[in-house]
C-alpha cells in the first residue's frame, strides 16, 4: 500500500464561531436567525448561558428562531 504525499495544499479556514451576539445582549434584547431549528438554538443558548452567566430563551418565529436574553 502506498500513500501519496501532497504539497501546497492550503489548510481550510476555521469554522466561524460566535456568530450570535450573546455577550453583547442586555436583558430584554433579542436577535432573529433564519434556517435554524429551535432545538439547535436552545442548545446554543444553554452553552452561551454557561459561558456568560446570562439566561436566554428561544421561540420559533416564521421561518426562523428568535432568541431573547431574560436574565
């Protein structure tokens, strides 16, 4: 078995993280995102809450999800 060694192959760009404004939000503010399931946003809200000490809720709205900071 032979494995080819390649040169000059660029490293793929890192996945974009922290695209949602959790850290900048004040209580009562919200943001809307399209094409994301509610359960995915609830998971992200939980993780952001653990990291920031803030609380968030998500609700389905039209073809997307709206997230509010509650505490």
